C-alpha cells in the first residue's frame, strides 16, 4: 500500500532492505554528530548584505544550506516506516517556535516548506512570514496542530485509543493528508534554534512516530581548536549543530560526504544566492 507522503524506494542494494528488519525503530537507529560551522564567513556575508539593505539570519543560512544539500544529496530525504524505505514527496522542515511574550513553556511546532530551488533570499522571506504569522501568541493565530492537540487532550481516557489508532494508521499509511499537512512529526527534518534562547546545542532525538529522519539543533557559538597554518593550533569561533540521523536511510559514508558539503556551502554563503544544481545528484 502506498503512502500519501512518500514514494516507496525499490532500487537500492539489498542491505538497505535488510537493516530495517533488525533495527525496526527509529530510536534504535540514531547516530549523533556535532557539525561545527565557522562563524566568520557567515558574519562577513551577513554584514555585506546588511549594507545592501538586506537582513539575513543565521537560521536562514543554515536552512538554505540544508535545502541545497538535499538537492545535491537526495537520499537524505528518505524515511523508514513499517520496515519499508520511502522518499519524501516534498521538503518540509519542522520548526520549534517560542511565542513572543509567552512563558518558557509556551512553545509549539509547525512546518516550513523548502525547496532546493530556493535562494537565501527566498528562505529568509519564508522565515520572516512564518515568524510573523505563528509567533504572535494571540489566540486567533493559534496553530492548527495546537487546536488538534487540544481536542485530543480533551478526550481524557480515550486519548490512549486515539493514540493507538494514530500510530497504527501512520504505520500503514492511512492517516489523512489533512492531518499530515499540519503534523510536525511528518517532515524531512526537525530544526530548533537553541541559540535564540542562549542555550548550547543538544542532540534532539528523532521521533518513532511520523517520518522525520534527521534533527538539527543549532546552539550558542563556541570556540573550537583546529590545526592552522604550519600545523599550529588556532581558535575558531563556530556555530555548533547537533545532528541526529536515522542511519537506515543511507550509509555513513554518504552522511559524511553530505555534511562536508554543508560545511563548504556555509564557508561560501554567496553560493546560496542561486538555486542549487540538482542535475547530478549524489546517490
């Protein structure tokens, strides 16, 4: 049976179909790394754009680089569910939003539509619109997922039954498209900007429910020591990304190539001003 949110992958080497038979859950398949992004190239680029009257945020740079990365490395956009491998039909990123003026617990999640064809300016516009619409904190701006959750919570003891039905329906691809559209658990990746609340990066788990295979948590800038010219150590100011991956969607070598490319894109932010070239994807 097909899924409304994914296309079944049927042309992989046999090992990819065997692994989900032994590692059946997403939490059992998590690999975690820290990707340190040197901050100076981003700072210089943001300052140059500011002089042109254009506001560019760190968040927009990271999300644009990730959208371009998926265009070049499309296997990153896969997910495993019910021991089957699928490819997402689109590229959506779930975002954690803290409502302005709210309490420390007043946050929510929603999704942002991205595309490898998006430029840094496109995605900055999408973020600005997203924040304006969803972080106001007013009752009339309450997100659809929040309203759905309120209904579920109001069911009391029936929540267990509803929860079971949702998990079962998700496993067999039976959830309606209307629910998938608002569910933050059904996305290509999860992104949270912990630097916005002055917090260090974490390794945010990927959920067993839904289709999200990768989570990225951006934390406070930090100093890292690297080998510089002549082999001498040097201190580099970096933005750390805590990345958690479902290792069943691709090989460790593929992940390594992809995140090396992510570093390269963010070392040269001007590359993000044009749509990415998807004519020769890495498989």
